[in-house]
């Protein structure tokens, strides 16, 4: 089992920035691909960004491409999501996830999940 804990969420005005972190309980975090998802009230869970186990490959949803950057520091067992130029529609609970396969954009493709961190963007 891999435990994941998100942090860094909060309230920010439109146009501002936040950096989310996802810390894993085990060094074997480096064996997993990692992704960020989000879920807004009344909406389905949505893929945001993914990164391969070695941090070389990344992919993003169209809605955040160019504004968000996913990265990881395996020495710290931590993944990150840098969010710039935030919009009110980015408001959601953000979840990190880990899985064996890179490039998947559905929640069922990931084996481990954090509890989420709230991001609220005001106008």
C-alpha cells in the first residue's frame, strides 16, 4: 500500500498561483506514474495532469495546458502541481493518484489516491 497526502490548497484570487504537493509514504513511490485529478461540486472527477515515474514525460488536459505544470521529486517521495493564472472554474478538490501505467486519464487506471485538498479561486 502507498499512502498519499495532498497539501497546498487554499483560497486565491483569479490570476493567482498555488502549488500543490503530494507526499507518498514509501520510497517505492518512484516506481509509480503519478497524476492529478480534480472534482468540482456537482461535477465528475476530471483528469488534470500526469507524469511518468521518472519525471520525463508529462501530459495535461486541454483546460489547464499552458497554465499548470506537473513535476516530481522522487528523492522526497513528493509530486507537485504548480498552478498559475488560476480561474474560478479551477475551483475543485484536487486529488493526487499513483498507478503502474503512464498516460492514462481515467480514475480507474490509478491504484492509490490521496484524500484531496480544496482549491478555491475567487473572481
